[in-house]
């Protein structure tokens, strides 16, 4: 197949988490500032929550990238479920201490407590997918945070069926909770267009009329992951047409029919 402008546009919507692809949205940048401020406060642990696909991992990556130059910050993208491994990784990252054998909570706690804080700002550990840590583990993380020698930012998704943040350990006031939400139609428009423009796909960016944005929003509820999937498929269909029946597609605006085809294909609507 020969390349088409739709191919590049399609690949913009691959579902990946990379700080360099981060799109600044107004509502998120307010939250971002709250988080950056709260990272400097002692005591408070930060809880970032929201439904799957609302951009928590993306947000953490961006935050990590931006604060790493100012303070010690580590992002654990996948949970380290083995307790000893978890403490050993922390010991290595925070203090550059290597342990060969097992390291249990009591031992590690002693290390943390005896540590003089050399940095002006407390080091930050960011834990993504934290819904996978056990309740006991979360309680230990809280105790570590109580030493005020390490700070935790925790991201987890709140699913409908289990209301994780209602659990006891998130009830205490040491938590600063921040919720990420799906995009509003106006935000979705900015999201889609900025994403395309960043990749120099100016022509396709201008094809998204308010009408097409509203339809996409209706189908995805403004969820970033679902929107990615939908638009990826949408441009894949456009690419196909461009190869085979190029005079069948209008180039000035996204067709509602193709949006619907893409939605059926991605399972957002039932055929
Ligand atoms: N601000 C943003 N800028 C650019 N892309 C974003 C942004 N927010 C979300 N995305 C896109 O949406 C996709 C889903 O976001 P992300 O993976 O961060 O969701 P999540 O909340 O961590 O979901 P889960 O709970 O399933 O882990 C990402 O792959 C990314 O492409
Ligand atoms: Mg995630």
C-alpha cells in the first residue's frame, strides 16, 4: 500500500504512555499545579484516581519527567508485588544501598528512620496501578510515609464494582485525593486537534468539526483511551478508502458514517 496522510494521523492515536506526547489541557494543568504544590508538603500522600483511560499513567509520566530535575523522583509503572523486592528497590533508589538477601518491613523501616535527610525536598516515589497492592502493603506504605523521609504519589483506578478509595486506609486525612475525569466535548476537541498538530497532521486536524467531535464524545464519553481506539480505527478506514476508492471520501470533514463504522469495529457500538 502507498502511504497516505491518514496513516500518519492514525498512528498518532496508538495507545502509548510517553511524557513527550503529553497534551496540556486546562483542567488537567490546574490539577497538575495542585499536585506539584502538594508534593512539597510534608505528611500528605497523594492519591490520584479515576476510571481506566482517564490519563492517570500519562499524568504520572509527565509529572515524573518534570520534577525529576528538581528532586529525587522515581516512577514504578508496574507494582512490585514481592514485599522484599519492593523494599530492596526502594533502598536502591533512595539510598543506593544494595541488599542481596531478603529485606523485610521492620528492617527497611529502621533504615529509613535512621537516614538523615540530605535533600531539601523529600524524595518522591510514584506508584502506578496501585490497586494491585494489598491492603497490608498499602498500610506499610503509609507508615513509611509517616516518617516524612519519603513521599508517595499513588495512582489507582477506581472501578465501578469496587470502591477502593472507600477502603479504610484512604479515609485518613493524610491523603490528598485528586480525581481525573473523562474529557468534556470542548476538551476532547483540543485533545484530538493538538495531538494531530503536534505530529504535523494539520489537514486532518481541521477535519474535526464540532458535529464530529460531539458524535465522538457521545460514543466514547470523552474517555481518552476509547477515543484513541476510535480515531485510530477511523483513520485506518480512511487510509483504506484513500488506497482503494479515493473519490468516495470527503477531505474537508470527518464523515459521521465513518465514525460509526469505526465505533462498530472497536466495539463501542453494537452492530
Ligand atoms: N494529557 C494527555 N495527553 C496525551 N495523551 C493522553 C493524555 N491523557 C491521556 N492520554 C492518552 O490516553 C491513553 C490512556 O491514558 P492512561 O493510560 O494514562 O490512562 P489511565 O488512567 O492510566 O488508565 P488505567 O486506569 O487503565 O491505567 C494514553 O495511552 C494516552 O495516549
Ligand atoms: Mg494507567
